C-alpha cells in the first residue's frame, strides 16, 4: 500500500477506532495494567512519603506544609548523623565480608565434594530461618549473662568476665554486622554458585593446558565470567543491607544509647513510636540518594559487557 | 616435535574400566587418527595424553619422557576441543595470546607469534572480535590458532569438526591436513567419522569398546581389515556381510550364502569345504554381470556419478554401488558379480579375518 492509501483508510475511521487498533497504541493498552499497579503501590506511597517529609504531620493530624524545616532540624541532629554513619558502616562492612565469604563458599561448593547436595542445603539454612527467629538466637548468643561465647572463652581461660556484647556501643555494632553477615552469606553463595555452574568446564581445561595455575584459572577465567552475576548479587545485597530493619529491631532496637540505629529503624522510631510522621518521613527520604547511588552503580555494572554482545551461533 | 608412545594404557572410572590396555606408537611428525564409534574411549585416551585424566595403568611418553605424572602445562601439548572452549570474554587476539601471556612472554613476542598464526589461518581481520561475534567455522579456526601459537610438540584434536556443517567440514578437513603438511607437528586427532579418518590420517587407530581393533595406514585398513568390526567400520557405504558356507563348484572355490546365493572366491582357506563363514564384500566392488548371482532390487538411489541399489537375497539386504547407470525398477531381479580377489572371509564366531 502507498502512503496515500494508508492515509485515506486511516482518516476514514474515528480517532477512537484508530487508538483501539494502531500497533503503538496496542502496546500502550497492554502496559496500562502494569503501569497502574506500579503507580498505585510504588509511586504513590513513595510520593506520599516524600510529601510527608515536607509537613509537620503527626499521627492523627494531617499537618501542613513546612518546607525544608524537617531537614533543617535533622541536619543538627547528632542521633540522625549517628544513624547515617552506622548505616554506611553496617552496609559496607557486611557487604564486603558477605561477598568474600559467599564467593569462597560458592567456589568450595562448586567442587566435587562428597554429599554435595546436602552441603548445599546446609548453606541455605541461615537464609530460610525467619529473620526474627535468627535475631532471637543471636540475642541469646550475645546475652550479657548467658552468652555461650563468653562462657566458652571463660572455660578456656581466655577471659575472666562475661563480655558485654550488646551493652557497649562498638561491641553492639560489630555484633549486628556479624549477625547480618551470617544471614546474608547464603544468598550470595548460592547465587554465585549458580553463576559458576554456567561456566563450561572445558574452559578450565583449555586454560590448564594453556598453562594456567589454579589461581590464574580463577583470575583470568572464573572471575571475569562471573562479573555480570556479581554485579546483580552485590546490588541486591547492598540494597537489602542498607534497608535492613528486622535484625536491628529484634536485637537492640537501636540501642545502646542510639548507637545501632539504622536510618530505617530511626525513621520508624520517630514516625510510628514517636508520632512525628513528618520527621520520620524526612529520615526515610534521606535514604533515597544513597539508594539511587547504589542503583546507578549497579546500572553501570549490569550493562552488557562487550563480550556478551553479538550473535550467538550455537 | 616429538613421538608419543602409549604402552598398555588402561583407564577405569571407579570400578568401570573404559580402556583395557591400549598400545599405540606415534612417530615424530605423524598424523594419527583415533577413530571408533561414540563411547569407545577415544576422548578418554586423548585426554590422558593431554593430562586432563589420570592414567589408571600403563605408561604414556611424549618425546621419550614418561609423562604419567607430569601436569598438562609441562607436557608441551596443545588441544583443540570439540566445543572450541574459546574464552568468551577475550578477543580473538587475547584468546590466541593467552598461553604466551601466562608464560610471561613480552608484548612484542606475543604480537609476533599471534600475527604469524593469524596469517596462516586467515584470521587477521578478526583479531579484535569476541568469540560470540564469529561464525562456527571462524571459531574453529581461532581454536586452531590458539594451538598453533604455542608451537607445541604435539597437537591434540577432539572431534574438532563435528559442530560444523557438512560443506565446511570438508573444507576444514583439507585445511587441517595442509596445516599439518606445513608445520609437520605430531598430531593425534579423534573422530567418529571414518571418512575424516581415511582422508586425513597417516595412520589410523580403530578403537572399539576400549580396545584397539587395528592400526594401519588408511588403505591398509580398507584393503586388509583384521576383523569384521574394522571391515564394517571403514568404508562407506559399509561392507555387506553374508552368512554362508564354503564349497566348491567345477573345481573352483565358491561361497554359498544361506539364502542360496553363490559367489566365486579366489583363495579358500585350506580344507574348508562346508565350513561356515561370513563373506564380506564392499558395495563398490559389486557390478552388474549377466552371469552373476540373482538378487531382488528393493530401492534404487541414483547419485549421478554412481547408482546405489539396495537388493535382497533371501532375507539379507545388500547394498551395491554401480559405476554404470543402471536403472532397474524395484522388485526386478538383477544379476551381480564381484572380483573374487576383492571379497573377505571372516570366522563367524570370532569375527577375525580368515587367512587364505
Ligand atoms: N567421567 C566419567 N565417569 C565415568 N565414565 C565415563 C566418564 N567419562 C567417560 N566415561 C565413559 O567412558 C567411555 C568412553 O568415553 P569417551 O572417551 O568420551 O568416548 P568417545 O570415544 O565417544 O570419545 C564411555 O562409555 C563413557 O560413558
Ligand atoms: Mg568423545
């Protein structure tokens, strides 16, 4: 058909007819439900949260617009800055260790070990136990008078007094990082294991014949082939850690003296327990730039590498 | 370059033995093809030469040095894998230069050797591409390039052409043979395709169920197979086997098949009247002949240069390959004969060739 012919048939129908049948609009109609759900359940709450951060809303009172006053207030708030510090500390340390341990475990589990399937399921246990349950277990392990760690160390004659795990600010911080690592390692390990299993064994054989040692096999074959999946798993790991709430809330509730508040727990405490919705919303909104930064980072990490592009002739 | 000696080599995975004592002598510069049906242990043997599998028993030496306990990288061999095993995250150049890089060769040296190999294989325009951006044939060539760059003592190939289409396979076959004539590096080449074996090898090793059936030059195996397995495996279409007995007619030795077909033979084993035997005759050695034995035509397949006729005698099918353009119709009876010097006789129990 020529352009003219298309034009005449097109104008022959009503606009609605055209909207109903045109290819591009068809796409639009199909996307509408998904867009609706996203707007209703993601964009609206997010927008509402950001809006609340500009008001002095309290529980039971809708509040009025007060501009940046909440943020102004927060900028002088030592507890807020303490929570920013601890959130970063917690995220960075836990993520690095989770990555290292997870990769190590994945490499180990990828070998031909006896009872491979059993070992793989054991590794998953920390991940399937409900967070609150594992938090309570850790709470018990770290208890100031019943801690099994203190008890064993005393029996071994290494220390004289029970360690005040959760009562001392730095002890508490490290304890929480350890608990988070314990919970997060399985996710990293199993995902990386899945990635490792996609690497064809003949690549290792080729590299071995080419003269690569075990380390060089890892450095030049395994690691580069694993980078795409590392980018995915670490993005998720960082996001989960940054927005963690349950573990902290169950173990320390941000104490002692607010030393272990994450931004998420502080926000909850101010907004829901303290009733200052506006201020809590401001703290939560302050998390957004950090999260955006993490997402940007992963966006670049997830870009298809040059070697992944091009036709696949297999 | 080096010779390779395989002495009574055995391989078992746990309790399952897959190679039962194999002996092969490979001379310096020789092109040896290991051929056999799938699962007969060709790859396993090759991987033992490469050092990718432990040797359960026996001894392998390369260039006079026993390598049983030498790790692959010190054996000075290069291997081309069936799936090419190119590193997907490296360019063609880096793939080819990887072994030199690991050996800490300097940049200029790597550059020189890679571009030499690329010249030989016509890979110059592709050096900056990634494996995904190459066609199957180009990948195959890169895999060979990676082997050539190392200038090893021995090349090992494991079914390098089986992922290519038929036409490319024929072209690469010639190319690999040319390459060998040029580099003269000792080569062990594994394939399940007897045509590849026949066309490329200086020496063929026919394997079956973990043992060597026969070793010899391509035409030796074709003309003088040691047993029914080799006779049936080498040559295409495969040799016809007819069960029957030896006898004599008018003072001449003949073979009488169970179906009543009677074919003259040149030399019968001594004192063999009435002895049950299997007669083997290649399709291409059968010709139409008015005085020959009568068979019934089942299917006719003209191919231009020759005509393939599937015929029946009793309940046994025979394949005949005629050079002349005969066009019998199915169901018709034709008469065929063959040169009595070109038939083979086998012992029906052991499958071994009967000495005349
Ligand atoms: N890792 C293994 N474990 C157990 N059996 C194996 C293993 N690798 C190969 N085999 C067996 O060894 C025999 C020979 O295999 P292979 O050398 O790959 O045959 P092919 O001649 O087709 O290359 C086969 O029967 C195969 O099942
Ligand atoms: Mg094989």
